[in-house]
C-alpha cells in the first residue's frame, strides 16, 4: 500500500495550463510534466504525513481547478476527494497547534 497522497489530471488536460500552474509549486521540466500526464502518473505527490508538502499539494490542486483543469486526488493509492485532503490538512494544523501550546505550557512552568 502506498503511503503517499497524489494528484493526477486527465491525459487530455491542456498541457500549457498544467505547466504554468505546476511549475509554481515544483521545479519540474515541461517534458516531465507532459510525461507524467501521458503516463497517468501522479502530477504531484507527497508523503501522507508531510504537512508542509500537503499544503503545497493543496495549493496546486486549487490553482489547477481555478485554471479549469479537472484533478483526481489519491490517498494511499485510492481515489479520494479534495475535501478529504483539506480535512487531513486541518487535522495536521490542529495537532501542530496543540503541540505548540503544550510546549509553551512546559516552557512557562519551568
């Protein structure tokens, strides 16, 4: 089972739109973007627990959608929707905030 989150776009997606969006989120060549789309590979992906890359991936999803490109989200190799990824991101933000608060509490107790 893959422990990654990824996004794909249809093989008929407009390459120029994909390139302009994706290159704003990852340093990747046009040829690599084209190959990933044609091979139905993940256009972008991140580790399931990588909070910062998940934010980057979500930003790219939103930008692709805004550009009129259909996206397909995957979690552990299974289709999911963007709301699931947003909820996961929200959970990670809440955990990070709790850890920060607990760290501050420990710091002030000393």
